[in-house]
């Protein structure tokens, strides 16, 4: 390990430990890679609020929206394999998507949150995949596609998943395991097998004790009818943190926020991408 890496560890490790000794953090892991070499791999705290089960190398945890990056990588890999450009229209491969003013939306606009589909006008259950896809097909863009950017907090994963299914004839969950997770030995699932549940850290709602920031965003998030509120509440369901602890929900493979894995595996995946897609002699 280089002297720079040692100095980095010396500076950061006390701060990591302080999360548990002074700031009340329950449990966490951090992994840092440089030029395909892991230079930091730390675990601390516990997997449960009773502080009975320590956070170890075997602990995996909900990745939330970091799952979007994994889903995007799957779609980009499909496009690369099939030599499909990002400026091609989504409706060429998903015909029903083209209704309600969406015929000209490109794959690039979809991937960069410019499609105007961050919220649904009709109600759809987030655990009913086909219901959500149908609602997205009928949805009119909330702004002219390509003219603005707006975070597709919940709908993004469904848009990516359906396009992968149309092009690769399998879900993002399956594609992730076959193309990335298994070949690279990544301890990450999008759709967790039931037999892996014993390893998962329990999720708890945050308790900050102060007004969340940015204040303007959180005011909009709490006000019915605002775009922020609609974006983070549609498709409907799974609005409480505790709901994500159910084994059946963990198994769903929700590409927007449902990935489960270790910090080390997530960091290794991005280390591979940062290394030009090269890893241990393969691309």
C-alpha cells in the first residue's frame, strides 16, 4: 500500500469511528479503491437497533438510489452490445411508450432524467410492475422532453427495466447477475433471494433532531400537489422505511431503489468502471 493510502487511512479512520462513538450512527461500511486496488475497507457498529449483531464483512444493506447506477449500467451495456445509439427513440423498441406525446423521447433523454416522466397522473402500485408500466405508457410528459432535467426518483427504474426487457429479453435483475455480479464476484442483488435475508442490516428511519435541508425542497415534499411530492410518492406504496425490511419486498428487484449489497461490492463495481471497464484481464 502506498504512503498516500496510509496517510488517507490515518486521517479518515478517526472520523469513521466518531460516527459510532459520538454521533450515534448505528452501523456502516466504507470502501475506497484506487487504480483497481482497495485501499480502505472498514466496518463499524451494528446491524440492528438493539446493538446485538455486529456489522461484518458478510453484512449487506439496502442501497437505495445507488441501484439506479447499476440499472443504468445494464441498459448501457445492452446498447453497447447491440450497437444502439443513445439518440435512438425509446418508442422504436417499446412501441406503446410512444403514446401521449412521448414518440420523440430518446434513450439518452430517458437515462438523463429529461423525459418528463418523474411522476404519474394515475395511481399505480409500485409492487405491480405491469400496472406501473401501463401508467408510464399512458403518461403525458410533465415538461417538453429534453428541455429540462428533473429527478425521476421512483419511475426511473421502471423505465430502464422495461427497456432492458425489450432489448435483452430479461429483466435488469437477471441481466445484472449474469453480466456484472457473477463474473465480477459482486455481493449485490437487485431482487434478493430469500436465503440471503439473514445477512441484511435492518433499515430504520433517520432521527436528525433538526430541520432537514434544503428547507425549500422539504416544504415542497410535504405539500400535497407539488411536483416534488408527486415525484416521491408515485408509483404509490413503500413510503415508510420499515416497509423495505420485508423479505418479500427485498425480493422484488425494484431498480429505482431496491438493490441490496455490500459497500465493498458497490465500490468495486465503480472501481471497474473508473478503470475503463477493465478488471483482472477482462473488459
